[in-house]
C-alpha cells in the first residue's frame, strides 16, 4: 500500500481507478499573492488531454496543507465550504472547468501551500499552489527620545511602521542623503492579526547630528513604501548658544529662546543700573573727601548733614 502511495505521488497528477488512462490534467498557477483583507484567488483549471471531450467534474477538494479538513469541497453536486472560501466560477460545463479557489478576505494565516484534487469521469488529477500574503506598511511615525541606554548618545530617533507583511526594512538618511542605517537597531513585533510592526532606533551622537533625518520604509521586495522626515531644530551657531542642550526639542528650544530674549535686556538694564549706582557712589565719596577729608568713607552721605556729624 505504501508503494502504491509512492507510485501515486510519482505519477503525480493523474490516476484513475478502474480506467487504464488518464484524460485530464489540473493546471494551477505555481504561486499567487493576496493582499491582506482583500480577496485572493488560487487559479486552477482542468484541461482535458488526448482529445477527450465531455469531461464531467464529480469531486473537487481544496486543502490548505497546514489544516486537516479541506477548506472547500464539491461532491455530488453539493458544495461544502468553510467560511471565507468559495469557488471562483459558480457553474461548470464542458468548456469551463475553472475550479479556482477564492478566499474572500485574506489573512496572514491563509498564507501557505494548497492542494487541489479533482475527480472527473475521465480521470483524476491533483496539483499544488502557494499563496503568499502581503500588506502595505502604514505611514511611519518618527519621534525623538531623550535618555537612552546607549553610551555617549543621549538622544535617539525612533521610526515605527506597523500593519505590514512580510518583513520589510527601515532605512535612515540625513539631509545630505547619507545613509545611517548601520547605526540603527530594528525591532519587529507581531501584531494580533499576524501583521508586523517595525521599529528602528537610531542613536544620535552629539558630534555628528544632522538637522534633518528621513526614515524610509521598504516592503519585503525592497520597494519603497513610505518616508517620513523629522527636522531637528539645530541652528548653525548652536555651539555658542546657551540653549544648546535643548536644540532637538522644538518646544523646549522655543521656551529657551523666549527666556534668553527676556534675560538679555534684564542683564543689560541691570548692569547699567549697577554702573550708574557705582558712578554715583564714587562721585559722592569724592565730593565728601574734598569737603571733609576726616569723614568716615563708609557712611552714607545722604544720612548725615555736616551739623549732625559726631566728629564735629
Ligand atoms: C512553476 O513550476 C514549474 C514546475 O515546477 C516550473 O517549471 C516553473 O518554472 C514554475 N514557474 C514559476 C513562475 O515559478
Ligand atoms: C477562473 O475564473 C476566474 C474568475 O472568473 C478568472 O479570474 C480566472 O482567470 C479563471 N482562470 C482561468 C485559468 O481561466
Ligand atoms: C459554460 O459556462 C460558461 C460560463 O459559466 C458560459 O459562458 C458558457 O456559455 C457555458 N457553455 C456551455 C456549453 O454551457
Ligand atoms: C512591494 O511594492 C511593490 C510596488 O508597490 C509591489 O509591486 C510589490 O508587490 C510589493 N511586494 C510586497 C512583497 O509587498
């Protein structure tokens, strides 16, 4: 019986109990691709061979090789589908033996190998086909974070793109289009629906930080899907600026800019007042010294008239 099975497999496509010859072939696309949440089709058609006409379909079985029970069965003119599966063509006849399988809303778990097995009154046949599932990543979000666990880098950019499948790629470029991906670390998370969330962390080094970075998301075949730009508020004179430690935080740097625009006038006015007071003091002291050389220099000339002076 085992040898019988092996023989069946080797012959592969066409065996019909009770008949010496096989007059049908089942021709399927090797591979099809389905989009997540959209309809997918696994294309298979029965082709009569050796001049056969008048082929009648008796049984059609569709199986996902990961699942024990067939996902769709046609037998004795009755269709037994699992929910979400149906035949692409609703009725067959001698010229239309398209037994393609439709998956109405494709999920990640639908990915894999399928077998189709048919029995006709002119022979039986089987074939395999593969479904791959794709989903486009969402628009990525780029955020700047402070306080990171990488030595010498106190800030990092994080780019997160979710809802894609299969595994894609995130790459980083600066405003001069130089790539920085090698310094970044990619994390991949599987979402509840089987789709993936990519998250790439790029540490920023104080000596080589650029004013603008672009995060680019590629699908698994290396095609660009999205890009997102983040601008770091870094003026050319950042080194002299007292607000340097905040240059990446837009809100913080605005706050510091406001503070310095208030602080600067206060400093100027303050030093003017101090200078004026000093000048006044020195002037008064000199005047006192000229009038009364014996006067204690530390006494405020305002407080005493010459008549109240204890020295007199
Ligand atoms: C499909 O499979 C057949 C048989 O294995 C092979 O000859 C053919 O190159 C495949 N076609 C594609 C597009 O992979
Ligand atoms: C089978 O039917 C579907 C739905 O009408 C069609 O898209 C597909 O091209 C057909 N396949 C063949 C091999 O004719
Ligand atoms: C066979 O079915 C196809 C589509 O279902 C139809 O267009 C065609 O007329 C039918 N042919 C016969 C001979 O019934
Ligand atoms: C990647 O994107 C290209 C262009 O949009 C598309 O043709 C291709 O099918 C996609 N590949 C995957 C695996 O999503």
